[in-house]
């Protein structure tokens, strides 16, 4: 009888690396996590990766070379054509590192797919999460930035330089708020996690939300340290300022999504992080906005859903790539 075929995954971030092993259909069987030895440079990180794969594969009593495929979800810009990492601010020394070659040398005979974490998460939601069954899907996170990925005809749409799907950098407000990309007025400058907090701080400094500001002071939270998580929590507790602020955010996010929906006409738009945490009080106004602003006949046909994989998205992102590595 054939040996069961296992899939390996690595979710590589600036501070943590997770290694997982899954069965053929993608059910995760074991996981380990270690801090990224970022200061030691790429060679040490690749050595750590192979060491972790050996350990996690041991949980199903195989060696890493016995796995059918490895998927690597990489927390930074990656060039899948050349197989090298582009320059990354949070992992210095990685620019130009040939990750594909280093890992294929370490794991000869194991099918390998590497991609950036946003594309990999899009594939994961499509294969295992809220986008299952859709032929066309747009995935957006509202984390540190607004990451995105497009699945079209059941495949990742990569675009030039693997940079497709960056809906976060479409411009909503001419000469608007400064964005991390260097431009002004991008969706990301209004609806990423840090941008949601920044907009709230601006309102509070201007004298809005006095009760909320008082509550923060009583809790010993300095205004400049206000985090989006606290705003979402306050909104769930029924604090008017926080609820209104999330509704404003849904306005911007819905606007950005409506533009993307008019271009792509996806069956479903899947939203991670803030959208998942805030639930209906955020999703309902956002859905109305998409219907109001997207091309008539498309906006009301597109479903907008919170992500289905939650905190496990990174694990499934790596495994979704491993499944892809085996696709003909
Ligand atoms: Zn931008």
C-alpha cells in the first residue's frame, strides 16, 4: 500500500516562524513555532527552517524528504519568477536571497512553492476558508497594511512583479492622508489597523468622543497608544464613538472594495483581521456601501464575507501553497 502523502508548510514572519505538517487533503496534524533568528541573517534562518521541518515531520513519523510538497508563506515581497526575496524593511539582509534554491537544495525531491503571505492567505481562504467554491475571489486583510490577493479562474492572479491585488494602494482621496507606500490618499491610509487608530486619535484630539477619551484616561491608556483592537472592543461594548468610527471605516473600506468589485466582478470578497473581529456592525454598512458604489448589477451580486480561517490563516496559507506545488 502507498504511504500516505504529507504536506509541509512554513509561515515565515519577521518575529516568528511556524512549521506545520498536514495530510494530503490539507488537514493540519501538527505545528511548532519558534522566534525568527532575524539578526543572524538568511543562512541561519534557512537552517532554522529545515531544522523545524525535521521536527514537525517527526510528529507524523516521517523525515522532511518523505513529504510530497512544501509551501512557504513568506512575510515580505517575493519574486516567484526568479525565486528570490526582494528588499524587506523588517528582515534586513534578505534582499536578493535565493530562497527557492536554498530550500530546494535542502529538500531535494520535495515539490516547493513559495509566495508572499498575502497571496498565500488568499489561496488559503479560497481553498479552505470563506472563498471555497468560488471561481473568482478577492481577499483583503486589514492588518498592519491592507494586503490582498486575487484568485481568478481558480488560480492566483499575480500581475507584473507578483504585485497584483494591491487594492490597499488604490487612491480614494486626492492629496489625502500619507500612505506607507509614499503616495497620498490610498485606501490603506484610511482603513489599515494603524490608520483606523490614527483617525480615531485625530477625532479625539479634536474634541469628539469625550466619554470614550475619559474612559481611556481612567484605564491609563495614553491617547497616542490607542490601538484598533481597543476601538473594536469598545464598539462591541456599545460605545457610540467607537461604533461611529467603525461605521466611518466601513465607508472607506466599502468604497475601496466597490472600486475593486467594478474591475474584477468577483463572486466573493473575503475580509480578514478587523472585519472578522468587528463582525456585523462593520460588515453591514460596508456591504451597503459596496452595493451603492460598485457598478450596478455587480455590487449586489458579489458577496462580502469575513475570513473563515481566523488565526490559523498563516498555517493554511503555507499548506495551500504546498497543494499548489503539486498541481499539474
Ligand atoms: Zn499606498
